[in-house]
């Protein structure tokens, strides 16, 4: 059964409920620390460099980087709610991070501003047209200095297809249940997500979709955009527990350089 999805779902989904339903991934400090540990192994980050956390949500990765002494991080995200939350959490943590709201396809930032660009937390594939991801990655290329590195943390589409689960659910605390029904059509996974409170009933009924890539298709796209030294880690997972973590289960880390 197909699932109808508003093509602009990504403009509305990332709110307080999202931080609840995806807390196991995006609000777990240990998960974030493991992700940053790997990033530091894969690309040559230096404390004096400018780092862009593109589609960076509430800035959990930049906050961890700042706590490790990387003091020139900029978070750019479309969700005003997440940008505002990130500012509050950075202030509470005592770190200085620049937060900007806007469309990652056309940031309005000056060219060759950043030493490295990070696109983490599976933040590609939201826009209905395949040109959306191409535009985001092209903007990343424009914003990077020559010799800089792009790092992507996205779902491994090939592995997801092989282990596709059309139905999943998990509980959050004593009260919240998250139920997901998924459909797979070509390279598009669509999901209907019900968030239910055991005490007060339905919290949210929403749909969203994701365009997925396998390692070869992502290598091809990056190569077409002019990136070089493309490398893929196919099976990264920072989770200490097993279970269905939605699109965060089947991850690949892609690094590529700007010549």
C-alpha cells in the first residue's frame, strides 16, 4: 500500500515531537561522541579551521566539536525550531557556535568560506526531486576551500533494501509509543509515523520520505560534481543497543575532497 507524502514535509517535521521520537539518535550524548570520534579519524580537522555543519539541526555535532576545542563551527539548518534549540543548548554548554537558518541548496554564504563541510545525521534525500541533493552537495562544494573535505553520514540504501522492514515500533519512557509503517518504491522509502501517548491518545500522525543511495550511486554523484578522493565506510553504527532506529540503522560514511 502506497503512502501519500507532502513533498515539502521536511519544512514542518523537525519540531519538539521529532526530538522525542528520534531521541535515541539525536539526543544521546554517547552516540554523538562516537560519531565525532570517527569524524576526527577520517578527516584532518584542526581547531583553527572553519567547519560548516550543514543541515545540522540543533547542532549536537558542532556542540561536541566545540567542547573538544574546535571553536569555529557554523550550524546551518532549515528548521527555525532546531536552530533556536541549538542556540539555547550551546549557551547552556558554554560554547560559542554560529547558528543560521535557511535552505541548504542556496545558503547565501560567501564562496570558499569553510575548510570542511559536514552533512550528518542522514540529512540528504528529503527533497522530492533528485536535483535537491545535487544542489545541496553543489552548494557544499562552492562553500569549501580547495583541499577541504566533505563528510556525509547517510543511510546505506543497498543494506536498507536487503533488510527492509515495512513495520516497526518502539516505546519512549512509560508513556509514548512510536509506530512506523513503510513502503519502498525504487530508491524512495515513504513512512507513516504515529506517535501515541498511552495516557492522552494520539500525539502526531505524519508522513515523510527519503531518497536513498548505495555507495556506487553516491560516488557517481560526488564525482559528477567534481569531488575527488571519494571513500565509503559501508556499515557504521554508533548504537550500543540493537533495535529499529528508523533510517539511522543502516549507515554509511562518505568522505570526499575538493581539489
